[in-house]
């Protein structure tokens, strides 16, 4: 009886699977489980790298949902500063699955916790998305009103979405002990005040990430039972770690944990899939690593290469990703995480 390896396709072997075809892509690296057409209503969320995906989808005239658009004639630079057009709603960067899970639970029950309002210089900020109002609001009540509106809009978006693309980024986060909520950034970096008796570092384990992804799927199906889920992993290394570890090993541990949980989740659910942006950017077999001078931001041609895989696999218009200045230390993505660089010695 022949053994299994005798009938495996070329993509199953390193020598043949890592040899680019005439178009410069690896055959079979991304084989979508479901079809995406120009009519597919797509919602996006996730870490900073997800902004690249959203921009490329918008440039390719895909049906990218944007339920909280900026007001007319708002300059693009100002819109980005205030969290517009980054994702399908104005929730800012969602770095961990736990953040997304908690957001979806809030949308489901309409919960707004007054304990999640930060202050800075007499202004007030939503602790769960502090970057979307860079100068803050006048009162704490204003923050709560804005958040109620935000949750209502996200709910409308979810009821429209055929496909939800979520880009995982981090496996460590700060938790507010009083509320139990996972924060997008350490208190004190943007607003609020750090208190080591109230704020705790949490490093998510594989089992926790997998449980969160399962819960996310269930919550998404509460709003749209037929919604498909496409998971991807940001290739961008950590700006900094609060663990007692080197940032390089902390990055490896985080990405490995997230990637393993995503793989198991996708194996368990036929309506979930994985797009290998992480592998495309970081692997020499795909022409990488596609990082700029800092070793963190992905060069524009790298983003374009990632999206070529996506568009080609789905038969969508293969447009170039929006270009950014390759000479800058960081591109123009809005990222709370990058603010930690200011504290480097």
C-alpha cells in the first residue's frame, strides 16, 4: 500500500512548494475556502497591519463596509488622526482577540461602563479606544454618549457583513482590574494614569486565544448567522514588551501563540479561514522579509506582494497597495502601540 507522501501535491514539499511560479507567487500558499466577489460585504478589524488590508480592498473597489465615515470634506490626514477610515467602524486598533470578544459582547448587550473613562489635562477619553479622540472630549458624559453611538453603529455593520476579516496582533495586554476589561494600550501612554494596584499585565496563553476566537465566531453569528470569518496575523514585531524578556523572544512567543490558536480554530470551523500575510512578509521563500529600515514596518512593495496573493486567489482586481514613504521610520498607520517607542532608552 502506498504511503501518504507518494500522493501529496507539490505544495506539501519544501523543495517544490517554495519555488515561485512565473508570477512570483508560491502556488497553493493560499487556497481560499470560500468565494469573495466585488459584492461581498466585508468588515475589517484588528491591529495596525489590518489598515493595509482595508486600504488595498478599498483601492480595489471591493465592498468594504465603513459604518462610521468622516464628515464630508474632512482632510484625509485629520480623518486618520480621529480614527476614521482605518477599519469598518471607528473602534481603533484591536490588538488581541480578547478585545474583540469584549467589544462584540458590548455591542450585543449595549453595555457602556462609566469606569472606563480616562482623563488627561482636563479632557476625557474612552479607555477602550483612546486613540480615536486625540484631544479628548469635554466631559465624561460625552465619552459615554460617543461610545453608545459607536456600539450602535458597530451592530449595524455586523448585521450587514458577509465576511469579517480580523488581524491578530498581540498576545500581551493590560487589564483593568476594577472592570476586568482588556485595554488597547497601557494607561498613561495616551491618557489615564498607570496604577500597579489596578492595572495588570496579562500574557494570553494558547487556550485563552483559542477560546476567544471560538467566542468571537459565536458572537459574529449572533448578528449574521451566515457570516464567514477570515483570520490573519500581523507580521509586525512588538514595539516593546512588559514581560521580563527580550523583545525579540517576546515577539516570537506572541506570534507563535496566536498563529497556533488560529490554525486550530480554522481546522475546527469550515466557515473560518486563514490568510498567510504573516508568512508572506516574514519568509525568504516569499521574497522577504519585507521590512523597512527599522525592522518593524512593512515596506509598500511588501504590502503589495501580500495583497497580490489575496486578489489573485479570489480573482479580484490586482491593484497595487497604496504607497507610503519608504524612507520614514514608520508609515502613516495609526498605531497606539508605536507610541511605546518614545520610552525606549
